[in-house]
C-alpha cells in the first residue's frame, strides 16, 4: 500500500519565507505533476500479469456432471476457453473441489456435437482429446461437460440403473417406483373386487337344478291304456 501524501500548513502572509539553507516543507505541485495525488492510489503497471493460459479465450460454460462413484450434485460455472487441456483441468479442479480428489488424467471433457448415422444426424456428447484443443480457437464451444472417467472398478455402475445417478435422481427413481407400485396395487384390488361381484351376480341368476324323474313315470298314460285294451297282453 502506497504512503499517503503529507500536507502541511501554508503561511498566511508573504513574510513567512523559507530561511536560507532551510528545507521547504510546503506542499506544491510542479509542472511535472499534472494531476494532484489522490487516494486510493492507482494500480501500478508493474503488477504481476495474469498468465496468458488463464486470461485468453472466449467465455465457456463448464457443466460438472457427477457419476458413480463421485457423490456430488450437478454444478455449472462460467470460465474461459483455455488453449490447452491442462489449463482446463486446473480450472475444473479449482472450480469443482470434488475433482481435486482425482488425478488430472481421470478428468475428461465432453462436447455436444452432431453425430451422423445411417439415417439421420443427432446430438451427442463426445470426449474431447488433447489434440482437439488446438482447433477450439477457430470454432469455440459454448458449453463443455466435465466428468470423471470410469476406472477399472467402476464397471458395476452399469449393472444397476441407480448407481450412475446422483442422489436427487436416485430419490426421484425410488419415489416413482413406489407410486407405480401403488397404482398397480390399486388396479389389482379394483379388478379383484369387480371379479368377486361378477361371480356373486352369476350365482344368483343360476337356474334351479333339474329333478330326476323315474323312467316309469315318464311313460305316457296313453301307452298304458293301449296295453290294457290289448287281449294278447
């Protein structure tokens, strides 16, 4: 911090001259000082300059997307497009502190680009290699995704759909599963009640059982009359 200028009283009359050989302590501004000293002092031009690797480049949004085994929430930060991947890695580790727990080679950057296939072109996130940073100056991306690359023991993340999700996503999946199970249970209960009511209604409308009639009782009375009138009988 610079020293403030010292001010002293100027004599009120012209008789208070400085004695020969004495020191003139009165404040005066010569021709060399076009501006009087002010406060706070201006920043010195000799201040340390910011490294070029961290001061150049257009603005870019860095989106951190945690995946298993990283336990964190999604975050976004505004930064600049660094000329090298090492500068972007250093910025990501300083901006998202959880990334400081992983080596720089585990941190990867992805860009949203058009990926053509046999039928149409779709947007997809692709990993940016070290050599790709050279061409970013001509076509700088507006957004860069940051994530931790899968390690040798992270294969089990693919075994469960919940392992690769954040805490909020896992809670949402659990809540949705509970709601879906409840709806299925209600539908099954309604179907069971309807089936029971239908069976009860069908039992009430069932016809009376037939009564077995002996064979002799089913013979017509006319046949008995003919038998009695036959002399050979």
